[in-house]
């Protein structure tokens, strides 16, 4: 699964870097990203009752609360890691219907990608507002 995330999600083979140092740095970042996706997916399956701060920052938790209203008909306790992981997966297209299996790596990848983009936008808007 780690290699699938690395190859399909990061599209590591599509990079057009010219030097070995740049390619090594890119692969190191992709490995960290791929590990986080795999880790989040496995955490949701093994111990969903942990604190959400195990995997998310305070800003990420606040953004997930603002962006995703609920987890649908999933029976997750509120304010647990599983609750926020399903919210993250819903950002990636997971429907969270009653009989759906737990979210997989692809929807976690898409959700984390969207959350990162939104977090970057929030940070940039905060910087812009402070400068005025």
C-alpha cells in the first residue's frame, strides 16, 4: 500500500527533476506524505477512539469542524480520532454511508490534499490581513 500511495497519489514517476539531489529531496518528502496517509488509514482501523491530537494539529481540527458538518450515519463518538478521520475522508469523497467499509488510502490522500490546500489558503489570508 505504501508504494501505491507513493506511485499513484504522489505521482512520483512524473517528476521532471534534473539533479539527483533534488530528486532525493522530493522522494524524501513523498515518503513522509505516503507514510502519513498509510498511518492515518491504519489508525482509523486499529484505534479510532484515540484523541484527535494524535494525528492532527489544532488548526486541522478546527478546519475539519468548519468544513465538514458531521460524519453521516457512521457510529463514531464525537471528538475522537475516528470521527475526524472520517471527516478527512469525506473531504476526499468518502460518502460515510451506514454500510460503507472504512475509508481507504485513496480518499484519505484526496482529503489530506484538500485539507492542506485549505490550510495554506487560511494561513495566506491571515498573513495578508495582518499586513494591511
